[in-house]
């Protein structure tokens, strides 16, 4: 585990330095990240027959439209039920208004099999009970449709935690509707792109592991059934509420690294194979060629990243896994790994593989972090969009951390794509520098 850092060494000029606990710098301040609503962007693509209805303000609607981009040829499977001034002032019955919006939506979109009511900052400020509303609407529209609710409010969540809350709500709903079904042997928790899910499914089949269920599935009807014999493995590190819900239902977690890069994916699969008693010789045979492809795809980018100093600002909670991957597979030097929250049990293996001189920080004190980053002068800064532009204006090279949440990066076949995400800004900076030099010489 990382050795402790003294507050004076980190913030010598600060009157009240943050606390250092168990080698991790604990910071307190506003998280400079998107809210949990943003996770709908990848969730609505995954679940083809679900619709996410945000109960929020025009600001929520604008955020989602900006995050999703303009969809010209198809209607997205999300929308915002906009709360007006009368709603916020308590002059209208929000439950009656919500019921009317839902009836119009379901009449217009008969393909919806699951309606998800998503709480926002405005709906939570006025204490709108969306869980009660979901229960009422669910009873009305069963069995043709199911209605559930969860919170994506920026008051309580960072943008990846929206997925965590949704999966926990989905599991609670499945516990009501899945009684009598045989429990799944393995649950892979965490939203994965379809292509990644298919690749993992083929690997599980080759290893002889059956009874596998991915959470979330591609359809609302693909329910997860959990029992005392169920094992689960996390595909994403930010699923604290999901893990707690699975364990409450009797499932046992398989402790593993996260499947980023060739080595990370191999370690993730090895932990699963060991839990199910897969013959080591069979495992080695199954992963040999995928490992080779991952190494070949990554090799081209290693020269761009080996020895480069990288600073992670807290954003997605993927930071410890990404830092481990950069250091162990691409030879980068990690300066600081910031994360909004650290699920210590889930990322213990990732942190243990980092060099002992790497600073790990939890939470955010953005001004102090910016000062540390400027003082370190890293070759690459991984941060949110709000920090990237000012850093670029200073001539620093940045990478938007949100891209790692939107892009398929898990698994052997995506190892090259993951390396390219880190290498691309360095390659761009090199091209710009070369062009500037040519212009000066001419």
C-alpha cells in the first residue's frame, strides 16, 4: 500500500492542510464533476427497451442534450419531465402532473418495457417521493411495463454513481419479480458495451463457466436472480451500492483487478476461473491468443507513454485502475491518482500495484490540486472538461476523463483502444510542436 505523505510536503503554504489517512490524502470540497444524470447516456444505449425519464429542470434537460449530442435520425430513450416554477413553489400537485406525463409518454412509445424515473437536484430539493410514484405507476401498468426509480441528483452523486444507483434499484425490482427462478451462478456487474459483453461471454463459454448474467442486460426482461450460491464480479470500480445489494441477497464477491488492459483482463478472468475451479491449463490455453493480440495492439503506443508523467484529477472513480494500467502495462510514471470516492475494498488490488511514491487522493480540493499539478508539471493531465481547457490554455496536455466512461475500454480486444486514448493527446501535441517548429524555420 502507498506510504503516507506529510501534509507539509503536499501543501506547505496552506494554513489548514487536508488529512492524510492510511497513506491516502483525504480532501473535502465541491466535486468538479458531472452529476449522476450523465450515466443515462450509456445506460439508455445498453437497455434497448427501457426509457429514462428525468424529473428535473430545464438545466437538467440542457445538460443531457449537451452530453448526448444531437441525435438526428432517432429518438433517444431518455427525456426530462420539466418542473416549472409552479411545481417548485408547491402550487401544483407534482404526482398528478407526473402521472399525466407518463401516460402521454407510454401512449407515444409503446415499445417501452421499463420506465425509469430519475430523481434530480430540483426533485429532491422539494422532496418529491419518486419511489412512491414508481410504485403507484408500476402497479397500474403491470405486467406490460415495469416502473422503477433511482436518484441521479448532483447533490449526492458524481456521474458514474448514477449507474450504481440504477443497478441497485434494478436489483431491488428484480427481487420482487424474479421469485421462483433459479439463481444465476455468476453476475458480472457494471454496464459494458455490447461488443465487450459478447467477448466476455465467449471467454466464459470457452472456460466452461455457465449460468452467467450481465447486469444490466440488454433488455428489461433479462432479469438477474441472486441467491446464496451466486458469485458476482465487478466490471466497474464505482459500484458500491450495487455490491452491497448483491451481498445482501446472498451473493459472494470475487475479488479481482478490473479488466483494463491485457494484464488487468487476464487477472480479472483468472480470479473468476479460480472461483469456479477452472483447470489452469485450460485457462492458459483460452487466454493465450487474446493476450497476444492485446500486447500487439498496445505495443505501438508504449513508446508514446513510457516514462511520461501522468496526473489524474478525480472524476470517474476509474482513476486507480487506469493508473495501474498505465504504470504496469505502458511504463508511465504516475504523479497523483485522484478519485471522488475510493471503495477501498474494491480497489485495494489496484492501489497495491502502484509505486509507493504515488500520491493517492480522495475527494477534491480543486485549488490545492491545481497547485500540486502545476508544481509537478506532468506530461499528461487526465481531468474533467472544466479543467481541461484552462490547462490547455497554459500549454499543458490534457485528456478528458469522461471519455473513459463513454468508450468501450474493457477486455483484451480493447487494450489498444485504451492505450490510444492516453497516447492521442501526446501525439497531437507532438504534431503541433513540429508544425510550429517548421513555421519558425521557414
